[in-house]
């Protein structure tokens, strides 16, 4: 088969191209209701590069064929579904490491795609806030470079920062990191 191959010894099928798997996953995630997204991020086991590719592909998939506003509304819902999920045994909302990472990747990628280099720093921060919690940036994991944001008067709640490099970002004494970890 041109897209799939079978390991006869293990009786396992896999995609010949990993990016095809990522593309099909992204297409599915953007179609799923919140409950299915929650279930996916709580059970999926992907390597870090695949999480990054998936987050980027989700944003790019949503931008095709709809207005920016429609795509952003959908991204808000997806990010909210990834960062906090219902524990199926207790019914309580819990954070999953993978879900928070994927939500962070999707949020930062969306800002980069919708407001690229040259956009005012405060507009980039406003879009990140819109996507991640309206009044504060909540329940996300960030890694890599966070560039060109104005985080003055910004509140981060329960966020994780893994080897983050802050490039051309502004902070002030009103910037709050509440229950944040690194």
C-alpha cells in the first residue's frame, strides 16, 4: 500500500510517512468535540517532535477555508479542551502534561501565524490572552522561544515554563506568575 506498511512479525500497521499520521491526526482533532479532544490528549503517547508538528498542523489546518475570526474561535475551544480535561473516574477537571504542552504549542503557533513578525507586541499578547483564558494565560506549558510579547499587566496561572528563552518581551511589576513552574 502506498501510505501504509505492515510489520508482519509484529502484526502492526504503520504510516510510511510520519507527517501523514500527523496531518490525519490534526484533521481529526479540529473536527472532534471537546470530549474527544480531552480523551485524546489524556491517552496519546507521542514523541516531543510529533507534539510540535501536531500543534502546528492543527493551526494550519484551521486556517484553510475559513475566516481568521472563525479559525480563532475554534482555536479557543480546542486550546481550552486540551489544557484541562475531565478525569473520567472522578469527573473533576485535571491538567495533563501532554495536553498543556499541546495547548501551549497551538496557542503560540496561532499567534505566530495570525500576527507574524512586525505586529505590535501588545496585539500579540492580546491574542495569546484571548486564546488562553481571556483575563490570564492559564494551564499551559511553554518551551523554546517566546518572542515579541508585551507581558506588562499580564497574569500567568498554573503555567509551566520549560527552558523558555524570552526574546524581546516586556514585563513590569504587574506581571504575575501564579503557581508557575519551570
